[in-house]
C-alpha cells in the first residue's frame, strides 16, 4: 500500500523508494528479468504502475537500479574480498561470500547477476548484455587484484592472473547455479574448499 510521506521539498511522496526497490530486487532475483511481469512487480512493490514509472522508469531501468542495489548489498562481499591481504584469501572470501549469499534463508537462491536474464528473448537483450558486463566487471576486478598479487610475489612466477581470475569466477558462478538448483550450503562450501586445495604455490 502506498502511504503518503512528505518529500524533501514538501511535496507528497507515495512510498519509501529504498524499501520499494528492495522488494523489486527480490522479485527479479527470484524470477529473472523476463519472468518478472509488471503486475507481479508492482504488486510486490506495493505501488501502482504509474508510480513505478514515475519513480524508477520502465522495467529495464528498474532492473538496472535493482542490480545496483544487489551489487551494493547481497553482492558486496566481492569488494570486501578484494581487500584480503593474499590472493588465496581473496579467492576464499569470494567463494565463501558466493555460498553465503546464494543460500541465505528467506532470500531467493542463486545469483541475480548469473540467472537474471539467462532465458531472456530478444526483448531482454539489453538486460542480458548488462549482466554480461556486470559479470565481466567482476572478473576484471579480480584479475587486477591477482595481477597485483603476482607483482608482489604473492603468486608464483608464471601465474596467469586472468586465467586464475576466470577459474575463481567460474567456480563462483557454478556455485550460484548449484545453489539455485537446491544444493545445500554445507555441500557448496565443501566444494569451494576442495577447489582451492590446488591453489598455485
């Protein structure tokens, strides 16, 4: 339900934008872009279609804002992991964060950035491209962190930072897909730990 609140300039605002965007995020996370219809979105958000367009733009723009919120919220573990002092610590934190985020109780399983537009048709091409860019950005950030680790001697000579980053992101995406399929947290964490036993040394 829309409740009247005063905006910053004294004009009425119909709803709490942050809370409403959080609800949209959960719908997109659970259903993906294409299966999240406007009726389902506005119902979950508790606002009218007119209010949604006025506050967030069209469905694609709403998805972009939801993805930003996902990046800063549930997926914030990536930025935190990149601050770990060693490359192995970075990889361990990324995979642990992926397991934790994709299996959280009372949240959709899997990763919004991985599954958000996998089945999108032509109408969802821009969203599909957006998510490809989102995933590639994550890989680039990890690659740069591993390049720094190689330069500092934290990784053995001859280690390919790009390939190692691809290895970690592929593991993380696979964990997200397995989580969406119902595989439990303990099993996925064990998979992550087993995958890191052959870390370059």
